[in-house]
C-alpha cells in the first residue's frame, strides 16, 4: 500500500488536479493522499502566500480572504463540484479570521484543498489536526506516531491536508514552509506504507545542478545518508525533516513528477543494499552526485604550539556557541585550525573575531568571506582509493585553487572549499571527472 503526497504545483489548476486524480486512480494501492495548498499559476501566487497576506492585512483580512475563496471557487466549478460546496468552510474561516493566529490562517490552503480532492475522489477527508500533534510549539513525534496510527487504522482511504497539526488545546500549529512533505512522511509511517510517493514538478534528484551542468541526469537510487548530504548543500527537492519519520520505519521515498508520470523518478532507500534486487542502482558509479553552495566564511587561526595547548579548540568553539553560529567544518593542522561556517553579518563576524582574540590569543587570524563548498557524495567511494586524488588533480588541471578539503569518517562525502569566483567552473570540472 502506498501513501502519496502531491505538492502545490500538482494542485494548482483544474487540469493538474485532473492529472492528480488520474495518477491516484491508476493504482488501487494509492489509498492515503496528503496534499499541499494550490501553488503558483501564470497569474496567481501560491495560496499559502495569499494566506500570509491575509494574516498581514489587519482590519482588511476578510476582504483579502476573498481572493482565496475566489481561487477555490474557480477550481471547484471547473472540476464540477456543486455551488455552495465550500460555503460552510468559508463561513467558519471568515468568522474566525479577525482573531485568528498565523498558523490557523496559513493552514487553510491545505485544509480546503484536501476537502476538494476528497470529494472529487470520493475518499474520506480526515483533518490533520486530529492526526499530527504538537506540544509547546514543537512537533511531538512519539505522541503523533500513536495518535496518527489510531486515527488511520481501519480506514479504506483518506485525503489528509499537509503542513499542519494541532496542540493539546486544539490550536492549529503549522510546520515550517514546505512542511507537507513531513506530513506525508508521518502518514506513510502511520499506515505502514510500502512506499511514500512524493509527487512534485521535477523528475527527481539531479546528479548536479542542471543550471550549471546542463547534462546532469536524474539519480535513480539514493540512500537517506546521501540525501542528507545533498539537501544540506542546497539540493532542495524535499523538506529536510521529511525523511525522519519514514527513515525510522525503513520506508523508501519515491520522488516522482506529476507532469511526467512515466518517468522513473528517484527512489530514496534506507541503505545502499536495502531492497537489493528490487531497487538496485542501475548506475554503479562511485559518485552519486555533486552539489555545492556559495556563501560560506572560513576563519583561519594560527598559534604556535597549538596542538599541546589543552582546551584550545574547545575555547574557539565556545566563541561560536556564544554567538549562536553553527560550525560546518573544522579542518586543522598542527599549529592551525580553520573553522568553516555559513556567512554571518559584519557585526557578528567582528564580535566573533574579538572574542576569539580575547579567549585564545592566536598569533594570527584571518577571515575569508568568499568560500564555496562542494560535496562529492556517494556510497560507492567507501574503501575505494583515489577519489580525493582525482578530484584534487582535476581542479588543479583546471587552474582552480583548492582552499579546503575535508572528508568525514563515513567516507560517503568529500567536501572541497573553493573561492566563490571559481564555484561554477569547479562544479563543471568535477562533473567532467566523475561523469555523474
Ligand atoms: N503550502 C505550504 C508552503 O507553501 C506547505 C507545503 O506546500 O508543503 O510552504
């Protein structure tokens, strides 16, 4: 049995919703459906963005909401549902609008969209407020896990709104943007799905950014660990938190394209040998994908006899912690260390340097503000000598200065730091080397 989630683009027009219905009906295993709010069209913005404007409209909320009702009413009539279908829902929302909080208002896009699709499919509508639970503003996974299981057991089928749940007082609480992916993963785990199908508007995860490397291709199979590395580097097909519920339950995620349903998509599996034979990689290259991001800083700190000064690294890192700066990588030498972190504003950078100066009194310190990081990711490189050497010599042949290199103990990624101005050229060169 399959749990299936459709993103905003899939739900944006009557034609795309028709396509969604065809996809669901083509496979009786597709019994539990989670939806986003309708996304952008040529003339209209995302319903969630429209609802954010409603929230911000102050005295004018009811007027601002009329654009949302018009959007849903148009979809309803184009899809052949009766006039008045949304009347009671619209009336309830309008009544609550003057005092409603942000989460309630922004969640109404998913709520109305799920009602619409449930009616069209003749599936049961189940409100995620009764399935997904928050406590103290944070998502409560263990409570949700039992409540959601109970709420969906013995159900033949259902359409469930993505993006939100509720707290113990019945208040609606929303996930961060893109959170319907998380809702889909929670539902997939609750119903014990064999696969969590996530339908979006791209063919799958790409081996490299196609805007920079035009012949990049779709990755057929990816492990959860590889996915984490790639998402961290900005490959944003899925909400990063969405993998946790299904990963725990060993349920694979299948990324698919609503607008190209015959494409095979990307299958994300717990480990490389999981379901071997069923979802085996067609492509057995050592490198699965290469991804990168600009806008990192690197702080080089040098002090003679640093290696024998007990607590040196801890004191440096405490300065980062006090300023709430997340540290990404710490390549180090005997008398020097470099700390790589995401770009911060000028005041924070100055405060950081001042506190390190005061706390560890380095001989020399230098902040570089033009660092890009590139991750070469792949389970296939584990215990296989030569991957780093190939990457480095390829960059050097292309005349690109390597400013940092870091390989984690897991051996599934090598991180290379280059100047922002070399970023695109480095991605192309590495892609040429590994032909991902
Ligand atoms: N509609 C919400 C957003 O635009 C949630 C989602 O689509 O996942 O972020």
